């Protein structure tokens, strides 16, 4: 498979570039607070869970979106 020319213009993910620096710092014994990885082993705060439940219960949040899609997304895809 030959990747498209447009795909070649997509920059590398910044955190992938920085990972080598994180590992080097950790190897030197530094205790880093990694703000790039989140905390998938911890549950969301109760307020976040409640806000999600409220949004799910809201009758205005159900249904199909417009058939034309989001204008900003359509413009970005065509750019």
C-alpha cells in the first residue's frame, strides 16, 4: 500500500517525540508527573459521572443529527 501524499504532511504526535525525554528523565531517577497520559486506572470524579448521566437523561440529547453534518467538519475535510 502506498500512503497518500497528504498523509505524509501529518506531523508526528508530540507526545511520541517527547517520550524519549520522559524515559531519560525517569532513568535518571526523576519522579515525573505525566500530564500526557491521563489516569486510565482511576475512575472519573463523581461530578463527571453525574454530568454524563444528566446529559444522557436529557431528551434534547437524543435523536439523529442533521443529515448534512457539522459545517466545520465538512470544511475541514474538504480543506
